[in-house]
């Protein structure tokens, strides 16, 4: 019996482990997997024997770069319809906040989602997810939050779980019943919060449909006090929490997230220094969403310098959603984060690997290291910085999930796409 199931060799490895080399790079590297776990990582010359003699399957990746499989820690991937009409109004000058009322904005997607059957929701989301995987993602978080009634929220979470099972990657589900107050509860905010806390949350916890709970704490959604009610209930039920924080105005949402020991606080465009300091003390990860910033033509940037100064880990995500970020490829987000927020290409890659895994509470991935899950992404690039350089073309040559290739296998030879 071979020592390993598979060895990939002829590779440049961006291990993303801390150390002196940028990206934790290993040139002319090899990586070996056994039972879905990374069993060996290093220079090819340090392998004790020829790859063919050590593994059942030896793959020459032809000089390509290998990173940890990318982690997308914030998406609203499952929804009905689209928001093209909102987009047209917004490019003509209407603001996101103005679109939040009436039948447009999130309320429109809620109506379209309630009207969509499970099969349609699944099929449309699966198509988006295939694009994500083809662009390097092997772990994806999916939020509910476009149902806002018991039946539809459960449907969204079930579809999210099924996407993970059928497409063969890790899906982490997050219940976002507190996305906004739905139109049918417009004058009864407390009644809606009671529905979320007393009915939906206990049921979702009982049926193990969500790995975490999120709340949109902002001026068009829930106040800090209302958000705290949801976070208290989630914590009582033993669920991890996350917060959509300070996207539109600073309501103190990042500090609230920290107070609840949230895995992450996301958006953060308007977060002040106090919120950042609180996040640092709590170990809460900052998830930045440059797709939403770009689509909404925001001008206030998240406090990147303060996040760095306080040592808050920075993660990045597509925020894939129909209203503010119809983005399905993480490499696009890397580029936007560098160009719009001034992240370094190294910070950008860390933001969709190690730090993104932390934002989901996962410590078994995000670096190429023996003992971690063997989730890999292979790239037709000459350096890891090139991942942030291209915009709109895919340089991904395939992914490996739990030790097995998914999608296209790397071709032999040259590195052109
Ligand atoms: O993350 N900020 C709140 N929620 C989503 C957008 C939802 C929508 O507009 O449909 C976001 O940007
Ligand atoms: Fe979001």
C-alpha cells in the first residue's frame, strides 16, 4: 500500500503559513494527501522517494501555483429573481437607502424568494456556486434572510445545506432572519423580533439548520438594542454569531459584535476606532466586502489602517447577493480590495484563506500544513500577487476538495489560461 493517496508536485506553494517568505511560499514544492488530509508539504527535493513510488496518484502540476482552497465567508447565495431594476435606478442616481422602502430593495427579493419553489432556488444557486468553485472557492458561507417567514427561511437553509452535499464542498449556513423587518410586519417590529427569537431560532437550532446567526444592525434594519435581543437568543441556544455592522452609518454595531464574542463583524465602512479596538480585544474578524462598496458607490472606506494597527484579522468575501454585490468570483474581490481599500496582494490572499476560515470558526483549513484538510486551488499565474492583478478573467486551473479533484484537472505543461 502507498504511503499517500495523491501527491501534487512541480508546484509553487503559497502555504499562507506565518514565516519569513511572503505567502509562506515554497518553490518547486510538493504536497501529499491521505484520507482527505494534508500529510506532507515541502520542497520536492525533500520527498523521501519519487512521487510515483510514494502515492497511488502522482500529479505534475506543471509549475502552477497552489494556494489553500479559497474560503468565502459571507454570501447570500440563495435568492429568487434579481434586482436589475434596482441597479438601473441606482446608476441613474437613486440611493440604496431610498430603494429600501416600498416594493424595491431587499423587500423585492423577499417577495421573489417567497414565490420561488425549492427546486428553482436550488438550481439558480447551484449555477452561481459552480462559478465560485471554478474560481477557487472550496468553502462557502450561505445566509438565509430573503424569506423572513418561517417556511421560507427554513427553505433557504435547507437549499444551502443541499448545495454543500450535492456540489461536494463545505457550506456553512447562517440564519439571517433579522435581515430587515419584512413588509408584512412593517408596523409591528416587536412582533417580528418575537417571531425570530421565540419561533424561528429555536426551531432552526433544533433542526441543526444553521451553523451561526447573523443580524443586520444598521439604520435601514435593526437597532443595536433590537440586534442584541437576537444575539442573546442565539447565544442562549449555543449558536455562534456574526453581525452586518456599520455599513451605512456607525451605530456601534462593531462594538456590539465584539461584546457578543462574534466570529466576525462584516462591512464596517463606518466603524470608528472604538469599534475596531473592541473587535481586537474580542478576537472578532473583520470581513470586508468591496463588492458591495463598489456597487453602492460608497465613498467612506472601512478603517483598514486601524484594523492593521489593532491587529484585527482582515477577511474578504463576495457578499454575493442580488442587490448590492452580484459577484460570484473571489479573485474579483481580491482585486477590488487592493484597488479600492488599499490592501496588499498578500493581505488579500490571507483574507480569503486563513482569516476567512477564522471568520467561520474553522481552524482545520486556510493554510497548507500537515494535518489540515486537503482543500487546494491551482492557479495559472506566475506569482501569488497575480491573483489580485487580473480582473474579469479566471486564472483558476481547478480545485481539490478533501483530497479529491473537483471540476477541471490541471493540464500538463505551460501556465497560460
Ligand atoms: O450584505 N447589508 C445587508 N445585506 C446585504 C444586501 C442585501 C440586499 O440589498 O439584498 C449586504 O450587502
Ligand atoms: Fe451581506
